[in-house]
C-alpha cells in the first residue's frame, strides 16, 4: 500500500493519494482531528503508519496546478515531478 500526502506550503493545502489515486483534499486533512482522520482512512483502506509518506509540492507542480484552476491531478502520474 502506498499512501502519500502532498502538501502545498503556500496555501496550505493537503492532498491524500492512495496507490496513486486522489482520495481527499482540504486545507488540513481531518482539520483539528488529523490523527482520527488518518486512523479512519487506514481502517477504510487497510494501510499502516509505515505506508504513509509526506511530500512538499514542488514549484513546477504548483505552477501547473495553478494554471489548471487549482485542480490537483486525479492520479500521481499527473504530476510533473515524482514524489
């Protein structure tokens, strides 16, 4: 299982991808209950804390997202840079 959280430091915006597919996005995933949010997602999708990686959005990808109306790619393959 590959769980990736992409963070845009400028907005701040967080996007959750599981196995390369966009699952959720928000100003802060889970809001003030980020731990409970991740626990619920782990129960739903069957991942552990060892499966999670966090990445900061690169400038190139941020520019691409801005150019497309702030739409994040629906899959990780839609990013310019690799995470």
